[in-house]
C-alpha cells in the first residue's frame, strides 16, 4: 500500500490560490454532478463550501501525489454519498444546538395555519429570537435564491449565509427527529 504525503493547511491554501480558476471550475462541475446523481436537496455550492471547510479545518486530507481537482472531487463524492445514505443535511458538521426554545415551539405548533406546512411554523418558532435566521427564512419563503439572500440578508457574506442555513437545517431536523 502506497503511503501519501499530504498537504498541510497552509500548503493547500497556496495550491488553491495558484490554481483557483481551474480547480474551482472543476470542483463546481463535480459538485453539480454528484448533487444531481444522488438527487440531493442542496446546492452544489453548499457541498463545495463544506468540502473546503473540512479541508481547511484539517479533518479531510489531500494527498500531494494526486491532482488537487481529483482529490477535492473525491471528498465531494464522499460527502454526497454520506448525504444520500443519511438524512440529507445531517452530514454538515457546523451547527449550533437548540437552546431553550420550548415555549416558542409550543406556541408555533398551537396556532398552525392550514395553508402552510406545519414544519415551516416549527422553524419559525425555533428561530423567532434569531434575527438572521428569521430574515433568512423570510427571504426563503419569498422564493429568493442563494445569491439574492447572500446579498440582501447577509450583505454579501456567504459564510454567514452558509452558517445560518446549516444551523436552521440541523436544528430543525433535530427537533423534528426528537418529536417524531
């Protein structure tokens, strides 16, 4: 079995900076391919952002002897497979736990409107005290896409968008799983 020499986080940053356009283009294409192949309900950009976060967090390692595009593609494939096998959003690691939302959950489930999905009302109740999450949910309900939400809600801060979206998905799924 061949032993690989892996990039350090600093080396991967340098490699990405020197090959940015080529690597990003290929990684985006690979992300779209696997999101479509596994029929995932996430954007390809979100999968790619998760891959980069894991690589830069040093939880995924990239071998130096393999092309950067191929290595990133393998991580993308792994994450997409994991999402397909598990609950689709559960694979994202970075989220916050649900904190003291029992009153808002109870209030949102008590006054259910028949015209909306009850899960939507639960999300609104869970995040009623979180301004960013509420603006995100409102923009989503209006049908805005990711780029519009990033610019209008998060002033162009894509990391804030990604963090908020993951937190909403994780906490909402966790609540729904706990309540059955």
